[in-house]
C-alpha cells in the first residue's frame, strides 16, 4: 500500500514538474515571439532615419556634424539590435533548460504510468504481409525508376548543346584591326576576282529564271576597277531600298505600282526565284540593278550580289582575312543565326556585319574594300542590329551583354569616326535616322532608353526611359514623333528632344520583333502572336486590329499607300494604309517568311526560308 | 484532457525551440555604409581541432562502443545503454556540435576513394570503420548508445505506434537510395548531402538555417509517435550497419534463457524490430514450393534490375549532375545568359570576378557530368541490386522458434531485455532453472497491470 502511494506521488510529482516546465517554456516562447514581432516592427537593420541621413551625407560628404549624428543613430540601432540578440540567445537557453526538465519529467511520468513504448498491436498474417511488402516494393521501385527515366529524358543537356555550337568569345575590339585593301588597278582586280570564279559560276548556274529573264547580264569575271570616290544623294536612297526598312530605316517605300497578287508555289507573278547558298535572316538591299544579301554558317560567311532583273548571281564573296575575326563561331540561336543583320548599300559600297563582329565593305563589283572586327559580341541570341548608312558614316548599333555601344565607321576605309558608350543593356533593334531642324539624328531603342544621337558626333541629344527587357523592334518616326515598343514594356510616342515625355503610351499590343511603322498619321504595329493593329499616331487611339493565325517577326512596310507584312508562314498581308484597314490581298509565298519585302518600281523582292523571289506582274 | 497536457506542452516547447533557433539564425548587423577609418581585419581561418583532441574523440568513440557492446551483450542493461546514449548526445552532439559523425564520414570515405587529391583524415576513417566493425561482431550498438542522432530521437519516444510491415519495408528502401545518392554526390565532389540535410546538427549547435532547424524539430515531433524516424527512414549509415549486423555473432538476445513467448518483448520494441516465431503453417510444402518459385523468379530478376537500374541511372545523370555547383552555374549561364547582368546573382558575379573564362567553366562542368554518367550508372545498378535482394528476402522464411531481434533492424537499445520477464528473474538472483508456468502467470499479471495503467 505504501509502495502504491509512493508510486502515485511520484507520478503526480512528475506530472506537476512537466506541467510547470511546460508553462515556463510557453512563457519564454511567448516572450521570444513578442521580441521577434517587436524587432520586425522596428527593424534596426532598416532604420529609415539612418537611411535618410546617409543619403544626405552623399550630397554633403564633408559634413562632420552629420557624420556624428549618423554615428549616434548607428550606435543606438546597434545597441537595440544586440540587446535583442542577447534576449533571443538567453531565451533560447532558457527554453532548452526548460525543455530538458520537461522531457525528463515526462519520461519519468510515462515510465511510471507504464504506458511508454507499448506499440499499438498490429496483427498481421505473415504471408499476406510479405506479399504486400513485395507488391509495394515493386510499386515504389517502379515509381522511382520511372520518375528517374522521365526526368532523365526531360532534362535538357545544355552543356552538350553548348559545346556542339562552338565557342563563345568575349573579345575586345581590336582598335587598329582594319584591313584596308589598296585600290587595285583594273588588272589586279581581275586577278583577285578570278580566284572566286568557281563560286560565281556555281552560283550563277543556280539561278532559276522563271519568267522572261532579261538580257542584261553582267559578266561576273569581268575586271572592274575599285571605286575610289564617294557619292551621296539622298534621293538615291528613296529610289533604292538600301538599308533595313528602306529610306532612313523608317519603313516607308517611295515606289509605286507594286504587285498585289502572287503565289510562290504555283509561280504566279513570280519573275524569278533563286536558292541562296548560305542561310541568313537579313532582308535584301538593292541599288540600281543590283540586289545584295548576306548569309553565313559555321563554315563561312558570304555576301552575294544578284542582278535584280533576272536573278543571276553576279558575285558571291566569302568574308575572310579580317584581323581579329574569331576562328570558331560564336554561339547563336537557330532563329537568329550568323547573318541576321541587314546590309547597307550607298551606291559606292555595300556593307555587311555578322554575328562574329566582322564588318566588311565591298564595292558594287565585289571587291573587298575594307574589313574589321568589332570584337565578338557577347550576345546570347546572335547579333542582329542592322546597319544604317548616311553620307560617309556607317552606323553600327552594338549593344551587347558587355556594354551598350554605338559606332560610326568611315564608309571609305572602316575607320572609327565616333564610338559612344551607352547606358543601356543588350538589344537587337536597329538604328533609324530622322531629320530634326535640318540635323540628322540616329534613333536607337534599348533597355531602358530610347535615345537620339547626333549623326556627326554620336553625342546623345535626348533620351527617355521607356523600354525594358530584350528589345527587338526598332523605332518608327513621322511628323516629329518617335514611336518605340517592346514586349513586356510599352508602346510610346515621344518627341525627339531633351526632357521629352511620352506624348501617349499604350500597352495593349506590344511587339516582340517586328518594328512599328508610321505613315499618314497612323501607326501600325505587328505582334509575334499574329495581331496587326493600327493606331492614330498623334493620339494613340486604336483604329483597327486584325488577328492572323501566324505571328509576325517581319516588320510592316508601306508602299504605294498600302501596308505589306509577311507572317511566319510566308503569307503577305496587304492592307490599305488608312483608317479603314481594308484588306487588299493575302498572297502566299509558299515558304516561311521573316525578311521584309523589298520594293522597286513594279516589283517586290521577297526572301523566304530557302529562296529569293522576284514578284512582278 | 489533463493527461494530454504534458504531450501538448512538449509540442509547445519544441515549437518554441524552433522559434528561438530561427531567431538565432537572423542576419548579422551590416557594416556602416560610410567611411569610418576603421580597417577591417583580414579574416583568419579558424584553428582546426588539435590532432590530440581528434584522437581523443576516436578514443571516446571506441570506449563508448566497447561499453555499449558490453552493456548490450554481456551486462544486458537497458539503463546503462540509456545513460551512455545521453553521454554520447552531450559529447558527440552538443559538445562536438555533431561533427565529426560516422554517418557523414561515408562521404569523406567516398570522396577519398574517387578523388586522389583528397586525403581523408585518420579520425574520419576510424569514425567510419569502428562502428561497422563493432556491428559486425556485436550488432548495432553504435545506434544504441554512440550515435547522437539516434540518442536525441530515442529520448523523445513517448507513444510509439506500430505500422504494417509493408510500409516499413517500403520506407526502409529509402535509406538505400539516400546512401547511393550521398556516395555519388560525394564521389563527384558535388556536395555532402548527409551533412547539408542533417536534421539535428542545427539543434546541437543551437543555430542553423531555418530549414535545418525545422527538419530537426519535425523529426523530433514525429519521433514521439514513430520512433527514430531518421534512423529508420533515412539514415544511410544504417544501411551499412544493418548489413554488418546481420552477420554479427554476439548480437544482443532478448532472453538469456528459454523464451516463454510472452510477446512482451515485441510490445516493448518501438522499432518493430522483433521477429516473431515462424509457424509451421508457413513451412508447408505448398507454401515452400510457391516461395521457391518466387525466389527463383527474383534471383533471375536481379540481373535485369541491375541492368535496368544502371541504364536508368545513366539516363538520369544530367539532372543529377546539376547538384554540382559548377554544372549548375554553367547551365544557368547557358540557358539564361542575361543573368550575367544580374548583379544580385552572387554565384554568377563571383564566377565573373574569379577571372576564369566561361569556356573553362563549361569544360570543367563537362568533365564532372561525365563522372556523373559513370557514377549514376553504377548507382542505378546498385539500387536495382538492392531492390532485387530486398524482394528476394521477402520470400525467405527462416526457421525461428522464439521471438528474436531482427539483426539488421535492431538498434540494440535493450528495451526488450528490460521487458523480458526471464531477464528480470535473473537480475533478482533467482534460480537459473525458471519455472515457466509461474513466469507466464507473472506475465499475465504484468499485462493486466499495464492495461489498467
């Protein structure tokens, strides 16, 4: 009886100790939580007072009184912080002590009550239990192996892909690495050209005349003297689509009598088509009777010249021998490639830039005039900003992951005329030119600035923070307003002057790759998900929108009062460039389209995935 | 309701510990943002533990293992084992901050085997080998009294429940996978995941990341009802100990004499590690024939599982290799090159400032991935083999007349000895020749007392 009583007493004692220690721990825990809450409310690490004072200090670095004030606040904050730390630490130790006492008393309590460690009785029939074990082991094993297999197949081997693509370099620009070719006498040119005759012959025979190939053939191997003098006439740039998006890069053609019907598959209204030797996403440029395109793969990069009247390949030149050009190709994505930028031609020379950073100039007869490497661009898709040319300046927008940059090269010899660093992130947009108060500005868009630069010096004239993300579309311009857009950013209209603010902005439809175009008071924009939309250029009021099955990477062009835009499926949508948005026609190319239409009187040149087409009625 | 108060209080205290520890792990106060003229001292590498003290740790371990084996096998003292485990918890856990530990030493050994540039310390090697050696002769006495992780869980066993054997067997396969992964990651120099995800080291150190503390508290809470959850469901070292222990010659026995089949030991074991006598019904020719067929099937299945596991393992090497920081970083910079501009991405910024070229990083990552390809193949094969053997064991019915501890699963904690009525008779100095009938009567009385309690 006495023993039983002792047992009861011990149980009661253990129970009380456990209870008291539990309450003790609860109180300490509550205090700790209160302390935690208090610290969260008045976080000394983020004292607003100190923040404001430190900000003031940056404008008054010599203010000793201010420093002293900051120090005292800092000291106070530190005291508060470390006191709190002490409280937390002490509290934790108290909790630990309470916990040990409680665990021990609980242990005694449960031992004395003889209920400890008595598992629930589970009566299992052994054979069934074993069978269940086998079943579930197999299920679990199968799930693990299956999961691993699926995860294995779903895992993308980036390393392998990367190594298969080649080598990425982040070389700096060799400042003096310009290879300038001497002006050859006619005979030397003939010798030089002779070495490329194989390519030319092969290319020429590859041209497939569809209809009425003209008699104007140019003997590719005929020796031609290198042009030494430069000419510039802005009207020539209106009659020749000489740069990306035509005259000044604004997306408007001045040609009339443009075809509206064709079919690349059946050959309807196709004057000729040729297959080109190297892939490239650039748009052809033309000058007089010559049409130029570039292409490139890991093996070589080429510039090709065709007779635009009959599709005959006049010459095709490999871009080689450029100092600083990388031996291995930079890694580029398939949808950008090595020859995405559109070339520029000024009647004297044709200029090309590649994802290797090589810039090269040929005369119109195919003689290389100069070549230089700007440093392999640190660009994860591949360089795609097209060239712009005006007077003696070849403008290169060269915003990379390393830095924002723009250069003007002397068209005659490739020397740097100016080279400005820009406070922007990488971009894929191309420079456009506008004329303000008789001066030409280069307009660029990148994250975060849309900016205007003096063409003569490269100096920034104005900028406005408007963009974000990976900027692909170039700007549009008309009647004193610049229009810029990018996916995940916005569409803005802004006056090209210092301190400019948005005239209007919108974010309903944003373009990923296609550049907007402004014409006759209307702004047109195409999205990568297949919406073509028209706004009032002055107010931003939407006039109409059309949705197509395929998206647009190609930009809209205006010609003969109509808007032409090619979707990714190769269908050209022709719409009246007015507020009615009347559909004119939707002719098909028969292969995917990405390049812009190139206009000349009575004809359009279209570059598909595999062929170059000349369309004419 | 009143009876539940202690349990509720225990949960509360553990929650409070969690909160307190979390608060401990807050960010340190930053340096002032203006020039104070104060020169930051160069950081110094903390002094490693003196070699003599490291050897002392080994001696302590050796002593604890010896004492635990003696207490389990010879002395048969549950109380002794309990107090020894408390000592180990204090010494190896709180005093030595849970490091060095035999469980983590697996990784040191694996790395030293596969990386010629890594020299394992003699201490780590001995911490790895000694418990295995003792397990080979005396069973898992390391788990009983020398492992701080086991000890802290053992102390919170309050009301353990028994779970069906198919769940135990299925969960019991997790440590095999964990072992395989930890060896793979250690051998490739990727990570010491056993240490990274050690749930109790944060408690031992009274500090640690939130996740670590949270895991520790969770395991302790769970351990109140499912005894030693980490040991039974995760511990990779337990796999090795289990293999060794199966061959142990002098393993702890439940009863020192004749088993009276009172089942008290089975009820006492919170780990379901007592094997029941195999009745004759399971050994009939019909059952034996069926089991034999299945046994042969599993024998034939083992090579298939090895090959399948190896093949799937090699297919898994791409995502497994991403545990390695170099592979992860290289792939991150390839797949998201724009992150190079992200100044808040410290990994990338640290790499960019290191002066190494990206090509070097990619090449290094490719070498590591190749190691993973081979390692994953072996790992998959090992998992397939383990699965096959586990399945095979399910159709083997060994002759067993008495209640016996499962040599692989038994932690040698001694609870069953403590509960064995025969053992208690011996300790009271009664005659070796026990009267079985009278004992059975005592057992019934003991059970009725328990049921009243």
